[in-house]
C-alpha cells in the first residue's frame, strides 16, 4: 500500500505565509483532498476540527507536512506530545515547512536504536528557556 502525503495549514487572518504554503503544498503534490486547513482568530487560537480529522486519518508510513511549528503546539509539552503522537504512535513522518531542514522526523528514523533518545533531546532543546 502506497503511503499518503498530507498537508496541514492553520490560516491566520492576513497571513501572507498561508499563500506561500499552499503553493508549496501543490509543488509537493498534495491535492485538495489531502489538505487540512483550519482558520485561527487574531490571537492564533480557535477550534481545530481539520487538525483532529487529520490525526484520525494518518496511518503508519504516511507523511504529513505542517506549515509551522505552532501548528503542533506553542510550548514544549504540547509540541512534544503532538510530535510523538504522529511519529511514535502513528509511525508517520512529519516535516514542518517553516524550517524543513531542521524539522524533518525522517532523519531520526535513520538513527536506529538511538532514534527515541535523539528525538527527545532534539525536542527538549527546542523549548529550552533562554
């Protein structure tokens, strides 16, 4: 069975980045059927029904592109919980387009038995208080 590729975008009012992300999703071959979009309010909050549908849809081996890190969470616990839900529980790969060279879970898959350790270190460094 061929893995699916999905995209998730959280649109903020007046955000020009959303247009760029939609173009990038098309370049990656993500069609409207596999694109999940939620509307956020001015504070970046609001319900996320498309995100919840995405979480129920993703299966082992799938690849999910996110627009930005805040789509997964704005603090360590929230981001880490969501990242691990996709990568460990669902066994899917995720890439965050905001900085796709840094936020690509597939690089941890190549680490073998060190995978979880290195991934945990990476996630904890991201939110280390300065």
